[in-house]
C-alpha cells in the first residue's frame, strides 16, 4: 500500500516537473495547490526557475502575522 | 509564551501532509489542529460553483475554530477563495486563504508568473485571486496558467484506493 502510494506520488511529481519544463519566459513558477508541494525541488531543477509553494508561503505569513501581534501586545503591556 | 494554536481546515486529506511538513520546516513551535471536511470538494464539483449553502458552511467551520481557541485559521483547499473571503469580516482572528501569502510573494518578486495546477476548478479561482491582488497592490503581473490533467487523475486514483 505504501509502495503503491509512493509510486503514484513519483508519477505525480514527474508529470508536474515535466509541465514545469514547458514553462517559457516567466520569472517564477507558483504551484496552485498544497498537494503539489512534493514536486517543488524537481520542478525547480527541470525548469531552472524558482518555485513558490502555497504551504511554505502560508506558514511564513502566519508566523509573521502572529509574531507581529505578540510584539504589539508586549509593547502595549510595557507601556500600560 | 504559549504556542500559537493554528486551525487548519482541509477539504481534502491530501493537503494534510504538505502543510504539516511546511510547519515542521518553517514554524515547528506552532500547535497545529487539523479539521478535515472532505465533502466540500465533492459538493463543489457536483454543484459546479459556490452556493449560498457552501458559504454558510465555511462560516460555521470558522466559528467552530474560534470556539476551540484558535489564534488563526488557515484554509488549505484552493478552490474556495470567495467563500473564505466572506468569513473574514465575521471572524475576529486572522484567516488566511491558501494562496494569499504565495501571491503576495509573487507580486513582490516577479512580473510574469507561471501558475501550475492539477485540479481544474483551481485555475479559475486562483487566476481571479492573482488579478484581484495585483489590482489591489497596484502592480502589473502577467499570469500564465498551466493545467496538468494527468496529475489530477492520479490523485483521484490514489484517493479511491485509500478509501
């Protein structure tokens, strides 16, 4: 079951990176879905372009948002 | 400091592994909670678009996360942008759509972007998001969509075998 699943993921990633190789005249590639993330490294190698993925971008943004909140509330606490 | 509690709301089980891995890479200190509602993708496909009922269900899911002490909500399925946007005014904690952060990043780094997708309704939804966010930021961005049908067929086969 695991092997079958891994085999399918390999095929899935290979198809995505093949499509990435067909991209022309762009500055970067964005993957539209979370489920595509495993193909990012392969797609970068194949296309020679940076690949942005939704999960990594989203986690970094959440971290920035909530840590900025902490900063503001801790500043507020200091001054009240 | 208490670990921030992030509710992840999924419309497909396939999103869980990639976002868990991304938290492990980028923010291992966060406490992540997974809420899986996998009739959303199925119903979107059958209804052919976002219905009022579907929008109400997104609001219900968001309220549930707030009641469960979430500090922020991340929706992980990319085909529901409008429904998620409608939740934002009613919910006091940050809500992030799955593509929002990536599109912001792309806007600051590129003028011509290729967007690859494996689920067809996503193309329409993400192209509209790019257009909307580019207009709002005042930046010119050209977006070229690429759709990979074989990948989606592979995904469906995998889901079928798992069930």
